[in-house]
C-alpha cells in the first residue's frame, strides 16, 4: 500500500492534470480533501454558496476549454450544486463536480445528511460515480480525465465517502482504462469529403465543442482550405471573430440574417461540436446534415459521426478538398438585410440603450457576462463577439443568478480582463452574496444593475396571456448601500451619458464596482 491517502491522491492528480483553481465551500464530509488542498499548489476559491461555486467553475471552463472543478460537502452542500450542474449539463460544459458523502459504515441508514446523491446527479451529468473504495476513486477519476482528452465534454460527478478519503492509495491497483471514442476510419473521412465535393451550397455550423476540444486553429485551417461559409451556434460564437468576413454569425433563434440565409439555402450543413438544439435548427431546410459529436444522445442528423471534433478536423484537413464554388459565396455576399429597429422614447431609460452602452466598452481586453430575464435578447442580438466565450450566459437552462458567480470564474480564467456584468434587479438578488468573493479577491468586475422593480419577462408572459399581473413587482433594496456594505465602490446613475462616463472610470480603475440604473419596463421580441 502507498503512504498517500485518497484525498491527497485526488488533489495531486488534479494538479498534475493542470487544474489551477477549485471553486468550493467546505463541510464536514470533505475535511480530508480540504486538508490536502491546503498543502497543494491548487488555489481554492471560497464562494459564498455552492450554486455559485458551480457557476464560477462553469464560466472558467467555458473560457479555457479545460475542466472547471467545484467541491462541496455531502447532503445540503451537494444538493445546492444541482442548479449549476444542470446549467452546465445543458450546455455541455466540462466540469468535475466533487462531493463528500457520509462514511460507508453508516451509508443507507438514514443518518444525518445521508441521501442517494448518485440518483440525484445522474440526470444532469454524463456520469455520476459512487466512489466507495480507493480503487474506484482511482478508476473513476482517470476515466473522467481520459474522456475529456477524447473529446467528451460535460459535467462529471464523483461522490466520495469521508472514510474513503482517509484510506491509503492501493499502489498495486492497476487503473482500468476503457476508451470510449474509437479512431476515425479513413472510409468515413472519404465519405464526408465526397458529400462536401458534391454539395453546391455547403455551410459549416460550429458549436462550443470546437472550443472545448481546443480545435479553433483546425477549424480555421478547414475554412481556409475549403472556403466554406461559417455560421455558429449560440455556444460557438467567437470561435472566429465576428468581425472576420468568413464568419456570417450565429444562426437560429436570435441569429444574424446573413447566417440564417446561408443555413436556409444550404444543400449541406456540416455541424461540428454542436448538439443541434431546437433553437439552432430553426432555419434548417435540408436533411443533408453532417454532425460530428461525441455524444450518442445528441445524434440529430442524417450523417452522424461519434468522434472527437478535433481529430475529425485534423484528418479532414489532410484531404484534398476543392474550394467551394464562388457562385455560392457571391450569392451570400450580395444579400442585403436592412434592420430598422428604432428605440422608442420612454419615461425612464430604455434598457436597450443601457445594453448598447455596455457593449460599446467591449473590446479584446474585456469579457461580458449577463443574466436571465429581458435584457439577454439585446445582449445577444447587439453584441459583436471577438473571441471564444467573450460573452457568457447561462444558455440552455437559463437560471437567474448566473452572472455574479460566473464573473468570478471568468476573472480567474482571464486575469488581464475587466469583466463587465449586465444583470437585472431580480437576477442579482439570487446570488448577491458573491459580492463578498468579488471584494475579497479585488476582482476587476464592473456590475451594471438594470432596475425596473419587476420580474419583467414574467410580467410580459402574463400580459401576452391576458392574465392580470401577479407576484412580479419587486420592492428592491438600496443596491448602492448593499455594495458599499461589501466594501465595493458603487454609484447610481441617471442618464446614458453618466453611465458611459462611470463605466470608463470603473474600467480604468480595474477594481470591483457596482452601477445602479433605473430602466423602463419594455416588452422584448419573443
């Protein structure tokens, strides 16, 4: 037997893998892991709620493409992670979620904080492991690390009883390795090449899987060689700068008109690293779709290849592809779409003006995070994204309260960036305690609270259904005083000009800052 215990093994293995941060909240059933963390080079970021720990790890993973890691204790600590894990699961974000559990000697005896965590986590993870022996811990952790290398992304959960954490590593145990993703047969590459060569109007649809598999350069090479027009899913935005003429923009719901035109008129769609959600496929008009994805449950195309997108692109780039026909490129380029959306005059400030003012500050040295509610429509439609995950949103699950903890994770992922947060008065109160974390680490996070004293999107749904407004009015606190209570500088502004000037000052200072602005209740396009 080794003289190293399992808690130390876990932390050392993660450190060897390249993990720099763990976002967590301590508890009784993870004390041994925290003791191992105390002695390691990995930096633990103490969040103020377990849900926030997952959102922070989630944002870190989206930006870096590497595993985000979060840690919580058994029972209530673990259960508080579920919201964030579900968010990551819907968007295929690579997470390692570690929870403690009650000792194996009392497991299943309805003891204090005992619950079947694996049954809870299974629906919202790729796998949830019950690591109730030292050997299983070793096997399970190695499988998690191996699957990421193969291109399988999403959250993995590993539950480790407290007594197992203190047991010694079995040095004689040989870790079981079972590759999930096989080598791509040359015949499959030939099949794809034939489909592309026969197509008159092919289009690439790039998803977040390109980012998580670090395949951005391979994608650029593919586009350069093939000249095939590029569109992206919501998660794939910025995989190539949206100022690059080769990138037509996001397709689907809230997509760019030019991207939607290309998708609607394509005779072949090459979907890379995307699950093809209902919102993404809105303008599909052909069944000739190639999909490269590592998850069988995401099979959603006529030609489906369950392989890592990185390896797929490397092999397709070695093939002799003829450039796409110029007639198709010219047809797309000559399309003109006039977007005449005027911002109406309102008594209070129009929220779209606030969003546009924030977006004016967005450059290559800043990252944008926004929250659920009414304003995401404006952020999504009006932003120009220059790099992968320059904007972060809670995506397919859409919980309120994502933005503050996600900004924390983003700040550790991009420590040279100023993080801009656009959040409504309802959403910020879901995780407002994370202001403590922002202040503790003096993170350069600038928060703009857009306050209409409403749950605006819910009010809009009630209005559309001709229901009376019910339980959507908010009696808000003084957000300035709350920020100041956390020792964060804050200011209330009353005009767009004042907002712009205050943003400039806050950005230049590179310190935590909260700006409060009252906005009009305006329905958004549904």
